[in-house]
C-alpha cells in the first residue's frame, strides 16, 4: 500500500467565507503477479464541512506488461492528457496547495480520469527518449450544473454510443527537459429537461506541456484549448431543451520553483523552496458557462522535512471575472508514503 495524506488550513477573503481546517487521506493499493500483471486503485477520503466523510474512487485498473515498450491498461485510470493530472496533482508532489485555474475537478477543462482501455510505453529515439499513451473510453458528459460546463472525469457508463479517443506524445530531448502534446476527441450528449429533445455536439481538446527540472530548478507550464460545438440541451432539469452556441475554453499556467539548497547548505535554509505560479482560465460561450473564469497568481514557500513530507504556505490572488474576488492564505502539510 502507498498513498498520501494532507492537512489544510484556509483563510479566504470572500464575503461570508470562514477560516477552516481540513484534511484528506488517499490510500493507494498496489498488487502484482510475476512483474507482468499489475492492479492499482486509489481512494480519496475527505472530511466534509457537514461532519460527514466523503469517499471517492480516484482510479482502479488492471495493467498487462505486454512488451518492454507496451503496457495495456483497462479500467478507470488517470487521464494521460497533459502533465499536471497524471504526474503532479498529488498533494505531496504539487508544489503549491492549490491547482492552477482551469485545472480543477468542477468547471475546468483539464481531462481528469477516464474509464476504458489505454496503451502506453516509451522507446529510444536516437539520443532522445519518447513516450506515448493512447486511450479509448466512455468520454466526457455535459454537467447538470450549467456553470461546470463539460465534466471530464471517468464515468462508469456512457450516455451515447460514441467513445472518446485521445492520448499524449512526449519527447525528452535532454534528461532534464520534457515536452508533450495531447489530444482528445468525443461527442457530448445534451441533457434532457422539462420539454424538447436534446442533441449531441462534437467536443475536442488539444494541449501542450513542458518541464525543465535540473538541479534546484523546477520550471514548467501547460496549455489546454477545448471546444464544444453548438447543441440542444437543458441547462438544468427545470429548463426546456434549447440550442446553445459553441463554447471554447482556454486554460494555461506557468510555474517556477527553486530549492535554496542550490545557494547554501545552511541547516533549515537549504530545505526552503520559493514557488510562483500564474494561471488563467477563460470561456467564450453562453453566460452560464463563463462564471468559472479567473486569473490567479499564487506565491508560496515550502519547507521540505523529507523528499515526501512538505509544509507549504501560500497566498492566492484570485481575480474571478464574474464573481467576487477571493484572495486566500493557505497552509498545507502533505506526506507521501
């Protein structure tokens, strides 16, 4: 068993919001047979403000090591689209206590998980290394909450006969430099409402990511463009089905971190790591889809007790385009095991 745990403190500035403590636990179960067949599953357990506990299945899949350069996976898996979700999102790996704007679970445009079949691997390419991942899955759905737009999380069933197809191609020209491009194509079914017949529309996403990790430096960024063609849908169950125009989502972030061990070997000071991230999320379409737009910069300072135990302090400046701005101070302790 592996996993990670997180303890949080949040001090928001928005009207009506209160300071609060929080915590989560993410156990990951790993099993293998003869180094050929692998099973992995992750649960996310959160303490809610109501006093109840929420448990969700993050992923659960079975993988077969078919060749040195090919692994076939079936089940629910982290989307290989882009870099942040599949490599950086665990709290003890993420350099900051927040996710970039647009790279969120509800209302963003970053693919999170998929239920289907995936093939992935890596191979030498001259003096470089390349890696790939391609998948077929049930695909995204239109949310019942209009402000959340398209939900890009793994659904255990499909509401149309179309399947999502996507993947990522990565290249490592140098040991400390990685580049990647991603794509996703599917159809999204409109929601039924008080009256009318919904239709479906084409949905696609493209992305690019880059990371430079050398010595004390960790510099990276990612960009995602996604688009949903016009379709007929109800924005919630009480509304009649009506046509809506095509919608385009843009999200991107740039982040830099520097471990002070690159400057000094002084006790305690060498374990500090300043971090800065700027992220932006914009939506072009009907008003209901645009409420999640924001510009955000996050300034943080980390203290690393061990390579998998970190205390993070960060200030988030959030310019919410259609809502009250919410500048937030956050403390987070994360431990991976």
